[in-house]
């Protein structure tokens, strides 16, 4: 993998946040199925993520044969991320980190939220340890080119809980494996980015 530019990092993390922050609408799914993201997928393939891109594209292709595919994908999203912790893979660090690590973890996270003047959406009460908060922080760190903190966020604050999160994601039974493929891509991107 070639090192990402600042703009590429920002785009990738915005895309991942959009993919994992909420279910795709019918129009968003149609955009993927019509090829509007083919250039982005080609970029990821060139970066060495061919298997993951093919997996995502295969799921998108299979959804073309499903009536009301966006509702099926929404059901998968709900099953994966929105039910209780025994049924779903909750996208929160606190669901996976040991209790003894949480205070230090949240202190680091809160300092970054303050630094970038990020406030959580009060209309949708989400805890600060939601996966998309981390993705937004990565986007912000890439924007200011603070690679030391960027690497620290990935290695010390994100991967330690994303790996068990992914294990659970892969065990949840859904009609498609679309979101499972996206989560694997996220982890592989983070791991590769840390090595560059």
C-alpha cells in the first residue's frame, strides 16, 4: 500500500463513517449499484485491498436481485449494530474494553474532542465512544497532519477494541455480509496505514 495523502485519508474516513454510521438509503444503495463509487473502489484495489473491495461489490451485485434491497440492508444493519449487546456487535469501545482501561481511554478521547471542538449531536444521543466519533477524529487528525496522535489513536485507542468488535460482527447472522465486509476493510486500512 502506498501511503495515503491527507485528502485521501479524509475521504476514506468520511466514507467509512457514512457506511457504518447509519444504514444506506435506497438512493445511496442505487448509487453504489450504478457504479458511482467505482473509481473509489478502483483506488482501494490499487492500494492492495482487492479482496475486500470484491467482497463489497459482490454483496452489492447480489442485492440487485433482492426486492426492496435497501430494507434488507437496513435489517442487516439493525441486526448487526442496533440491538442489545448479546444479539448485536455494538459499535462502542466501552462494550469491548476492560473496565480498568476505560478512564484512561475516555480521557484521551475527550481531550481530542475538545481539541477539535467537536460536540456530539444532542438530537441523536450517542456516547462519545461510538465508532464514527473515532473516524471523525482520524479525519480531523489527518486534516491537521498530526500523524503522531493519528497513529496513537489507531494503535492505542481504536484497534484494541475494533478487533473484538470485528470478531462479534463476523458472528452475527445477517442476510448479506455487506457490513461485515466494510468492517474488515476498515481494520485492514487502519493496520496498513499504521505500517506506512
